[in-house]
């Protein structure tokens, strides 16, 4: 099972690169985490640095 982050703006996190956060409306393009702990750590980082609220959702292919 993999996990993705879904923002309160109804978009998925794609990547964080050079201080830029990229999002998408398409779950298939979202950054996938292999453990819920990794997803939680990134979720916390996004909240601390950007005040961005995200939920952790499962991704099933």
C-alpha cells in the first residue's frame, strides 16, 4: 500500500523542489510514500513551513 497527501485546496502534492511546492488535481501524478510514517513526516513539514493542511490518503493501483 502507498500513501499520498491531499491538501485542503483539493489538490495532491506532486513534489517539493528548490522551495517550490507543485500540486495537481490528478491522484496518478501525486508523490507516493511507501510508509504512513514518511507521509506523516512530510505532512508535518508542510504544515510547519507553509501552514498547509493535508490529509493522508491511500493510493491503490
